[in-house]
C-alpha cells in the first residue's frame, strides 16, 4: 500500500485521477467482487436435487446487474441462481456482475452424480456437501535440512474432503504414529526429532486413507552436523548489505507487477531469477520493493554469517509513519548444510505481538488468479475466511496483480498473521504501528542511528528474539538468511492492500 504523502508524484496522480467527494475522499470506484461459498467454485450434487447458489458480492447497489449464463445462453438475472440437477454430467455456469465502474466475471462448476445408497448413516445426513469430492492438502515444504540436536514440526494445511480419513506417519519405512483422524487430534502434524537419528538423508511419509482414496506425501529431511559447522567468518571484503536475493514472491498487490513509481519495474514475462536481480538492484540504490498482500515475501542472504550479539544485529529499512505502518514478519535461518541456499528451517523473530491474540502462528492463505483482466484477486485462508486484494487502476494499470513466474492459477503462502488494525474514515486511512519487532513498522525500534545513518530512520532487530516452531528461544549463534513477509490481510478503499515495503537488509555490525 502506498504511504500517504511519500511522493509528490503520487499526490499529482491523485489530483488528476482520483474520484473526489465533498469530504475530499480520494477513493476510486471499485469493480464488484464475487465470492462463492466454496472458494474453488466447484459443487457436487445428487441427480434430481436443487442447489441455490448465493454468492457474496461487494461494491454493488440497486443499479447493479447480474447475468448467469451456461453454454452461451442467459439463464438468470438475479443476485442468486437455483440449479436443478435433471441430468448427470458436468456443468459450467458463468456469472457477470456489473456496477457503474465495470464488470467482474467468474465461473463455477457443478457435477451431478447418481447415488445408489445413502451410506452407513441411515438418515443420509452429511452425505452431500457443496464442494468437489477430490481430496487436497498443502505443505510449505517437501525437502529440508535440519541440524543435529533440533526438532521440526511437519504439518498439513488446508485439508479438504478427507471424509474422516485416517492419517499415518512413517519414518524410513517404519510407522512412528498410529493411524488417527483429523478430528481426533485437531490437526495433521508430526514432530521430527533428530535425537537418536544418524546424520544423512531420512524420509518421512504421510498417508491419508479413506473409503474412496489413498494419498501419500513424502518429505526428504537431511540431518546435518551441529550448528556452527558451516558458519562463515566475516572478512575485510564482507559487505553490510545482503549480496544475493534468492526468492521474490510478492503476493498480489497494486504495487507489484507493473508498478513503476519507484525505480524500474520487473519486465513482463520475467523469471524468478530476473525478478530477484531487480530486487537486489533496487536495494543497492536504496529503492523499495513491495511484498504485496498477506504472505508475500522476499528471501535474501549475506556474504558472511551475521553473529548474534544479544543486541541489535539486523537493519531493515521500510517507509512507515506513526499513522501508517504495514508490518512484516522477520524470519532468520542458518545454512546448516553449507550449500549456500535457504533450504533450512526458519525461525521467527518474535515481535511485541508474538504469543498474543494479535498473532496467528501456522497461518496459510491461498490466492486465486482472476479469470479476467483488471479484476480483484480472491483469497481463502486456512480458517475458511475469504476476501479480495482489490484491483486499483489508479495505482497500477497492469492487467493482473499476479507474478509471471508463478505457475498455475493459485498459490499458497505460509507464515504468521498479525491482526489488521487499519481504519478508514472520510477518505483517510490510519494504520497504527505495533510496539516493536516488525519490518516497515514505526515502533520503538525504528529510529535514526547517527553512527551509521543519520538521514533515514530504519528498523533494528535482534537475532536473540528468534523462536523455534514451538515458541521456545532458538538461541542461534548466527544467521545467514533473512526473510521478510507481509503480516496483515486488510485493505482500504483509497490506498489498497496493506503491503510491507523493503528498501534493504543490512548487517548492523558493519553497516556504514
């Protein structure tokens, strides 16, 4: 999200392009949104039954029009539609919603099936649910390196349609957790403990089995030597700024994919490698990059290991204000196998909200690529909540707020979520900062340091705040990689999505 008053150029654009009301509101009219009760918009129903489809539409009024069509023919013009399953098969229905600012389109799929018997539940209760019967689950990683002496939690996220299936964990071919259902334990997870395991490769296998299918996922886990084995000493040529960007995965947002106000943009059709090179070039000139909406992230590394001093060790510059902060979670990692790549466990730097009701750990959110250009981007999270990243041509006229190097039509981000605190009133957005510990957040640890930089305020962070997956102090001696990740899901009508901005990441100990 663009900060109020940061660039004169943006102020000019606002004057030229924004829609204004009597209160000075710069809100631009938004296209309507369409959210089906099932985020994937796939339904399954029995032959002879009826299904009323009532999507949630936003930015609509009494003048809004609705058009439902199938096979090129209009079949309805109301805000809802009732489908009657008269014939077996698959049906695709399109919905167009039009307001004063334009049209948004979406599509749903209905599969009509024949059922010969009710099931073991004689009442038939719960036999049919408005979703596709295909089992699905998501994982943040499938291969990782872990130092000897550590533990690691392996978890399945966003499980769909397991039909009370049972889950079994095997380590190197041996059962290490007896079969259980998701309801019995509340989650599907296993704690991998290196104690008693030899260094080298191990395979963890998770299998879900129900009455209709059996699905497995393997995890390659490499137990490495104890921490410190691959620590890299600082030399006379070491630089304070990170020297390589490994991943740039911004979530959809109006400051990514075509946004050109600050610095050069990432060209259309760019690869991940080209995007990472652009990010590093920005930081070398102290230009910003946006991480997009909730979950969007960047991963970078140093040419040496940054030691844990017990005090400030890392410096990350954003562009927050006391009235407008967009906090990002900071993660750190060690290169525990010495391959120079960030394929090792991450540790969250605990901020002021860690462990409070304002922080949600083990969070996942999936974004869905719009089916038509210049449309809002829908999302669904691991708790079933849904929403949008609004399309805002005032800020970015690119057809899609979707990265060209992202394959497929959906992408899931994993991390920690902070409670959204923004307010919008009379055309103005307020985003108060949290107390401390987050990137792009004007807390008590965001200040000017005359020793290193008396021009820009920056955020100062401690490796000693690193936490393990179970909330314990990580006690890391050093780190090699840093990940910054947008932590909130909200947006405001005039400024768009909350999106963490980063101008660079430095080793505080040698920053000049």
